[in-house]
C-alpha cells in the first residue's frame, strides 16, 4: 500500500492567501495529502500567488524555474511531481502561465479551490488544466462537506474569510479584476465555522476580506448583516476570547462598527485602516472615494469609542503626478494620526489597472527618497509606541514556546510578541502580563499572578 502523498504550498502576500493556502490543504487532506515543508519532497507543489507587489508575476516565473529542476530530479528518481499555480497571478495570467512555463500542470483561480480534487484527476490523466472563471454559485461556500470534517486548527488563532472581492476600483489596484465583485458569506455559515474552530481550541479569530468592513452577508432574519452586527454575534461564541478584522476601507466604517469597538471587550483595540495618501488630489486620482478629512474623522470617531485603540495603515508613495506638496500632506497626516505600524511602498503600475494607462510617472529616485523619509517617520512612531509599553499591563494570549527553555511567547492586544517565563500549560490561555523591558519589535514581562525570574538569555541580551 502506498503512503500518503506530500503537499507543499508556498504563500505569497496577504492574510487572505494564508487562509486560502490552509483551505487548499484542508480540501486535499481527504485525498491523502499531508503537508511538507520541503518542496523537493512533494508530490504536489502549489504556488499561491499575490499580484499586489512589484514584478509579482516575474517572481513567480523565477520560482517556477527552481521548481522545474526539482520536478526533473523527481522524475529521474521515478517519482511524479505535479505543479500548480493559484491565487491572483493565476487569475490574471491564466493560460499564459502554462505557455511561458510548461512545467506547470494546473492553473487555478482564487474562487475555485474547492474543485482542486477534480482538477487533479484531470491532471493525473495527462491534461493541462486552466480554470480561472469566477463561479456562478456562492463562491465563498468553498469548503465541501468532506473537507469541513478535515479542517485542522493551527495554533490558537485562526483566519476566517467573511467577504471577498472589491467594488471600489482604486485606480492602482488589481483586486477587483483578480478577486471579482464583493460577496459576503451568510452569518450562519460563519458562526458555524467559528464554533468548530472554538471546539478545536481556537481562542482568537481574525475576520478577513479584501474589503472586510463592506461585509453584508445574510443574517438568520433574512436581512443583510453589517460587520459590526456579525462581530456582536461572534463575541458570544463560547471559547472565543478575541476578535480582529482586516482589511478595511475608510468609507465602510459605519456606526455599528464604531459601536462594536466601544462595546465588545473581545474586539481588540488595533485596527489596520489603509489611507494610501494624505493629499486630496492624489486620493481623487486613486479613486479612493474619501478625502483626508473623511479619514481623520473616522479616526476621531474610533478613538472616541475606544480610547485605547491604535492604528496601522498602508501608504503608496510617488503615485502618478505626486508633487512634493502632495507628499508633504501625507507626512503631515502621519504626524497627525500617529501610527503604531504601517506598510509603505513605491507606486508601480499593475497591468490592467486604470493607472497603468495614465501619464505622470514620478522618477524612481524621487519615489525612493520620499519613501525613505516616510518610513523613517513611521519607524519613529512605531518605536515610540513600543517604548511606552514598560510598566503597562497587557492581557496576553499565549501561542507557543519561546526560543529559550521555560519561555512562552504570546501576543498583546496590539499584536506585539510578548515573552515571559511560564509553563507551556498556559498555551491557549490569556493572562495579565506586566511589561518590564522591550526590544524593537518584542515585549518582555512577568505574569502578574506568578512573577518569573527575569534572567532569561533573551532579556539579558536586550538589557545589554
């Protein structure tokens, strides 16, 4: 009897892709696939791609060149290796992937992962398969019943997709073209999935979607639910202690969501709210549908509702025709808000987007200089946020053993890694920790109810 088949999935990009990779693995588990971290040992390699970053497609083709050599080596040993490309590059490039990289056996779009077992039957029969069509059925009801039974909890936190696609059509963004129109899962199906995850030991749920706060799934009363209403429902699932959501659009922060931040202790006070630019002229060119003042008003409302809230954001530097005055408006917005973290990138054209056809490219050297200035300011703000931690008490959800014996690592409400000396019996528990030291990205502290010795190797290195 042959052993299990080995599966290697490499994810690029966003949390949605991480979640998609998990559901592909769960879908294939009943087919006898087990995951391996070594691609050269795999019978099936899946590249789950992202089209957001610069030269995303070329990076995929470069990776396929390396995997081609692994496939040739496997064939020389009498073993068949199959290669699939999934995700947004697959959706955008389609059959061109197989034309450019014949080593690929399967190209599968982001809405069709539930059909993986059927596609592999066709691949095993010698067919090259390309399926990037958006399905007509509910494309978010993507896990077949057999695969639902195979769902595996990974750690103490889990992502749950509640919404997919985007109708905003920002001029720089490929998401509406690679993920399709906005659709939302029904409340009942989300609650059922979260209940299963809670029963498997999950304590923290992050709701994800390309535009998650545009959620409008059908509730049990037949009405469309808002994200705020959904969060209230999930906060009552036994075993779920923490809720988060990402990624949001400023235009879709409504009263129910603001109220959720005010009223739900389980909803963590850390929100990723992309703004992209502080210039109204550039925001209009990006088709962001909000102004600088709109964004700042949303920030003010959320801070009024939850004074402990902290924010992260996304910025694009050097968008078409951006002037020094436009960039200065971005810098001043960053100074006004004060971010705990942010992601910032130079603008680069994405084929198929409206901006790719527009004039006004900012010279690369100017883009790079502006990006360096923005990132320096953001780094200063992130460092300042971290430096305020010593002396504070955080409820920490413990996730795993630390690097050193006797050490545990958990997450603060702001997603900061927190290191303490404690028993592994606390994994999955939430305990109060008093922070007594920091490094740039991590916090170190003692359990409030059981102080631990401070002389760990990690802390000694920080103090040195």
